[in-house]
C-alpha cells in the first residue's frame, strides 16, 4: 500500500490551492522520480469564482517579474479539495503498484509573484510532461498533467566513472 500524505493547514483563501505530487518508483531509467501534478486547462468561469485580492505576495526572487495573468495561472492549475481527492483516488486505483508515495498540501498563501506556472515550462532533455488524459483508462472530469525533471533523480543503474571492466 502506498503512503498517501495529505497535509491540512486549515482554511485557504481560495477554492483552488491544493498541490499534489507523486513519486514513481521507476520511470524512464530513473528511480524515485517526483512528478508535480496540475490542471493544464480550466473554464473561464473558474477564474471568476476566485477572489483574487490578497492572494499574491512579494516577488519570488529579486529578478522575478510579476505578471497578473501568469500569477493567476499558478492558482488556476492547482486543485480544489474535491479535485485533489479525485486525483488521489485515480492514482491509487491505476498506479498504486508503481508509486512510492502521493503527497498533497495546500499552497502557501500569499503566493509569491513572478513564479512560472507549471503549464508554461517547456519540455526538454530531462524535463517532461505526463499527459494523463491521453491514457485509455483516464476518467477524471478534467485534464491532468504531471511535470518531472529526470536530471534531479538517480539512474536505476549506477555507473562508475573510470571503470574499464
């Protein structure tokens, strides 16, 4: 049985604001790969349901450029509590044998401005996306993506430099 860690920090100031990640035991030649889950799309009505006042704080870094549209995407691509529970159940049902753990926590508010939304990160050599909605058994009522960085995880097979054997 996979450990499911859900942290509850009381009330959050938005119906959206739950982050979910999972750790895959073995993925693309790497071990214990952390995958950050997010919603890549949403209805415009979702944006209107959120009271945006005071949800954002100081810039994340000195060179961060606040952008209200991008900043809002960070909240919009997170989950409601109900969606979070649906994601966890979906993962348990279809991927439990492959997962090391599932982790969920409310986002910290106010959210620093100038952070890149997960949906804006470009895939590359080590950074990629899992598009769950393309899997035949996908049955959630919203699209689900997972962002991973293979470069941050150990290879399944360790190699030693200088070995000529």
